[in-house]
């Protein structure tokens, strides 16, 4: 199974240990420096995704970094109608991802889904933010199970010097399988999510919802991002 790896030109300049001979690789083919995976409380997440759901829906949050500039966050989901994950990549500093077309074009979105062993998506819907198309959501099957999948890209940190205007700093991928009743259940989150800028206010909002971190892991087919 092949996975979508965003083109990150800046990684060529990032120092990577020369003693490694195998392991995860970045888009340039170089060995990536991957940190320890940590389970964190929803209130410690860098992006405010837990605010959009009931506390019990977000089962666990994991985070780790690659090459000291890319933060990965996985939100493990469990609902009455399915299980799934939301995978987020954010790139820091003056760096940007420079390959967002797959998330914005329906035909590319479908190609990536089929490449990841999902059935060709149907019921495709455009995800927009501030009147700009940022992604696609669709319905599909994985080994006979109904799924909702989505891809979207964001410029949450604004423009960066030396990068084209369409370059982005955040990528979000959703996969939720089982018997989902509402194909649009992630649309508000995909449209309105943001980086956490006021940690105290964010934690207070989660506390008001009664948010908590659970330790058990969901076993679910996942449309992965390295």
C-alpha cells in the first residue's frame, strides 16, 4: 500500500543523522528523524479538533515530531456508529507544505483513496473555508464497511516568505468507518478548526464539555499520512 507523502522542499535542508540505514523517509527519500510518540490530554493538543465533538468521541490523542519541524497529531475516535482517526500534520517556522492539490481536486482525492485500498468515493462534497476550497469529503467502503473520508489543507499561520501563495502549513485527513449515519458529521470541524492560540481558554472550553483522555486504542482501517 502506498501512502500520500506531501512534497516538502525544505526538508532537504534539515539535518538528518547519517548513521541510520533504514526507517521512515521524507518526500526527498532521506531518512526522517522521528521523535517518541506521546499520548497527551486533549487540552494539550496543538489544534482544537476535540472542541467539535462530545468528549467521549475523542478516545485518545497521540503526538510526535519529524525532523524537528513537522508535528503529527492523531485523534482516535469511537462513536456509536463507528471508529476512526483524524490525522493532522502541522509544519512550523517559515516552512510550508507545497503540495495541496490532491486535497482540493475530486479526481486526485479519489485516486489517493483507491490507492489506499478504499472503494472509489461517492457523494463527494467540497470543503470550503472563508470562500476558498480547501478539501474534499466523500463516502466509501473499506473491506465492505461504510466509511467517511476527507482531506483538507490549511494556511493557519498565514503566508511565509519565499513560498507560493497556495503553500500551506497544516494537513488534515479523516477516516471513520462502521455504519456512519451522517456523511457531514466532520464538515464543521473541517471548516472551522484552528491552531490553539489561547491555551487557557481552550482548556476551559474542554473542561466545560467534560473532556478526558482514554487509554485504549481503536482498531480501524486508516488512510494514513506519514
